[in-house]
C-alpha cells in the first residue's frame, strides 16, 4: 500500500529545505567575509600571537562575529597548531601557504559528544598500520562524534582540520595526538567522513555547526603532528598539543571590548531620538537627558575602556619570555570571567533601555549578547575554567 504524504509532512520538508538553503546562503556570505579578512590578515608562519590577539579587539569583529570566530579558529587554532611542526615536517609548509591565502579553510576538532570537559578521554582513534606507512582514523561510537566545528561542504571553500585522536601503535595507546585531515573537496565530504548539520543557534549569525564521524579514514604517515613515540607524561603532551586554546580563549574574550562599545553606541544613538514627556516643563525631551538612561551607557563605555587596557596587559604577558604557562592560564581565566560577566550584565541593561526595539535582532544588541554567550563557552567554558583555577 502506498502511503501518501500529508500536508504537515510536506510543510515540514519544505521548511527544512528552506532552512538548509538559508544556512547555506549565509554560510557562503560568511566565508566570503572570512576570506577577505584572511587576505588582509596575511598571517605568516613566523608572526607572533600578537596580531591574532590585537585583531580580536578591533571594531570589525562586532560587525560579523561568525566571520571573526572562524578567522580565529583558522589562524590561531589550525595554523597555530601546525606552524611549530613546519621546520621538522617540510610537507606542512605548502599547506600553511594555502591556509595563509585562504585557499583552504582550517578547522579544529577536539571535543566529542560524550567528551567535552574531559577531552583527554576522547574515543576517536588513529591506528598505525602494520607497515607503519599510514593511520586508520575511526569514530568507534556515536558519542565519539566530533561536536560543534563547522565542517559541512557549505561555502565552496575546501576544509581541513586538526583532528585529535587517541594514537594506537601495536594495540598500545600513545596518548591524544593531533592529525591533519582533509574534510571536504569539490563541495562534498571526503571519503569516509560524514557530517550532520546542527540546528541554528538563536540570535547568532549562522555557521554550519555540525557533528562529524570518521569511518576508517586512511591518513598518510606525515599527517601526524610530532613524533610517534609514546610520551613519558601523557598529561603534559596533551597540554602541549592544545597550547593554542589558551591564546584562543584570550582572543575570543577580547571580542567583548568592541561588542560592549557597539552596544553603548547603539543605545546612545537610539536614546537621542526616543522621546519622553518631562513633567516639569510638559515638553517632550530625549530620554537620554535622564541619568537613569545615560548612566548605564556611560558605565558600559567605561567598562569597555578598562577591559581594553586590561587586554593589552594580558597580551604583553603572553608575549613576554619566561612566563610560566600556569600563570598565563590564570590570566586568561581571570580576564575571560571578568569580561564575559561584565559584558552580559551591561548588554542586558542596554537592551532594556531600547524598549521593544531592543528585543529584535535588527537592533544588534540582543544578537551580540547571545553571540557572546557562545563565546563564554568556546575554547574553554568560563565557569569550568574558574573552578579549575580555584581548585
């Protein structure tokens, strides 16, 4: 018996197709923006982290936070992880040149559905072949799928990723290691790699966040970053492999500066034209003339100025030689927590000062607030960072 689709089924299918089309269209526009930014940035192998950190505190990041996040992942996490190995692995230099010109879009795949905070326990495996010439990259279970990185073929730019997996040599675990893996080519996923698009995050500009699985993907021997030998200290090796996360956490935290400036400016401009009756004169006056309206605006602008100065100090500490890594992590934790919670508090109050218009994304403030909530989790959940530092 043939079952004919109901009107609800047809409507749901049309809605899903339209949603995929919108995400695809916006992702392409976002990648075009990211490509322009990358061409301007011209991140070079020998440049320091200073450029990455300074760029995140500029006003352009508040215009398109999706593009800013992707550029941070591309330049800092992907290129920054590969670059230290370029001298000992010459095959990586052409790859870095392609990333530098954005011929390739770089991603970073560490956490899994079942392993976020305990990333050292990830289940994805990379098993050395019997002849020692290749690796077999595999996702052994559903909870081992890599979560969140935008890995779909949308955007017409080939993607590669730093994929973290448990290195297995002769049935022995050699710790969590980083591998360079090609994800997409010619607008399709590479063989053995599958991905599922996640629903769009509310309030933020769309990125193709997805879940990704690997089914016995063959990797060349030189896709492994670093030596194959079993480390003496697996924990130390893990933090060495993921050292760019601290830089990225600080970089994304610096975005709070232009976002808070933008929120203060937008509220100021709108408050000049929003009128209210003055009981004393019985005349309409801008609501900006009342301390209850301009007070939060001034406070937000002042906090942005303080955060900008504190960010410069944090950057200088990262650049300084001889600073202990634990101190750098502590600085990142303090800065991220302070900037994140101050920005959320101010943006919430600024949204209220814009009346009903503040609830809509065209006002930008509510969109920025929701986007920065995502930043508080990205590259180090701020709450967990504080707990880790305290304990």
